[in-house]
C-alpha cells in the first residue's frame, strides 16, 4: 500500500455551461503569458522598446503551436493515419500532443518573420526570450498532469504519480514516475542557470538561447529515457532521445563558434529605441529643471514679502533724526537738512 503519492485530477476539463475549460490548454496559455512577460522585461533591460516582444510573439506563438503539433503527428502518426486511425484527431490539440522540438523550430521561423518586420536581429530577440521559454515550458508541462499522460516507469517512491485506469486508451492504473514534474523542475533550473550565466558572462549574439537549448536537451535526454509511452526507437533508443542528443551537440557547437566570431554582447538590439529613451529622459530632466526653477522663484518671492523695503527704512530713520519736516528733505542735500535740525534744537 502506498503511503504517499501525487494524485492525478479525476477530470482534465471543467464545463462552464456549454464552454469546456481544459487544464491542458490553460497550462499552455499561462506558460505563453509568463514567457512573453519575462522576455519583455529582459528586452527592455537590453535597450529595446516595451511591447516589442509581444508584437513578435504574435507571429512566433501560432507558428510554434503548428510546429509542435506537426512534430507530434509526424513522429506518432499511428493514432491518426495508421490502421483504424482518425485523421481529424490530428487537429485536437487540446487532447495533448505538442512536440517541443517542432514548436521551437517553427516558432523560430515565426519570430524571424516578426523580427524582419521590425528591423531586429533574431539572435538578440531569442536571447531575451530564452529564460521565459524555459519557464513557459515548466508551466506547460503541468498540462500532462491534467491529461494523465507521458508518465514514467512504475515506482513506489513517495512522490510517485497516481494514474487511474482507462481501458479505452490502454491506460493501466498504478503509481509511476512523474516525468512531467521532473521536466517542469528541470526547466525552472534551466531558466535560473541561463539568467545567471547571462549576467555573469554578458552573453550575446544568440548564445543565451543556445545555452538554454543545450541545458534543456541535457535534462530531456534522461527524462525521456524514463518514459513508458509508445515511441519510435532507433538503434534501441527512443527517437526523442536521439533528437535531444543531436540538438545538444548543435547548441554547444554554436556556443563555441559564436563566441569566437562575435564575442561580447550587442550594443544595440532595436534601432531607435535607445535614442527615444534618451530623448524621453532628457525631456523629463528639462521638465524637472523648469519645475525646480519655478519653485526657486516662488520661494524667493515669498521670502521678499516678509523683508522690509530699504527705502521705507531710510525714510523712517530720517524722520527719527530730524523730525517730520526732515523726512521731506531731498537725499543728497545734507547741509540744509543739518542746519534745519540745529535751529530746531
């Protein structure tokens, strides 16, 4: 008897009237939003405009979804085009089945189109987006938990995942390795690693993205090896393990070659963005200086209000010295004023 395990949800969809709310779709959507949010923050820090990442994501996300689905359908074609297959099921993305390899590959094509339209270099854009992609994957993997799919071998460890029996899809109940959780945690670690390395070594020209790809592939290889879902094998290894190894080597090669050809980081990632920021900062400084000058003038006027007028003070002193008539004396006629004063005394 298992004393501890991770329970799976009894259902992966909740109906809000006629509208189905699917846990798998929610995880994907939330992952996209988190990825774009973090990517935008990093893009602005690098000198780009706020909102550019989201604008380009309008191209990248749809391409990525199509690419992810195509990779899954091509590499797992039997349920759709095999014997007793249902071709229309290939469009049912909400039931699960998105290959990260196809999503990143075709998503990069969409990002390239968006970058060309904005006059931006694709490597700089992918560098800003890389940690967000990893966090987005970490969240998206929880969609497999809602669908009770892509789990690992049977186990009785305390963190085992409980899977319910479903003969309709050939699912045997029991407790299994939660490979979705392993990959989710690994992706969080990849995001932290990439952010740290970027700050420590000031990576640029696509090397942040390459590091993300290499680190993800390193974890995906051993996690994929634990899975028990049906998959094509080549030389005794699952297809996705081979894919992870090949892509890992390509990413490492890019890191090495790029570091030699284009060391350092891009000075400008988005044309005109830095000039606009400087102009906006200069306008704000001028406005602040003008406001400070006005405040200084107002303060000077206020202090003058409480200060006695010097001419009034002079007249007052003259009156005290020579009487009322002396106050009418013309300044500079000192002899007459003095004589008048002697006669009076």
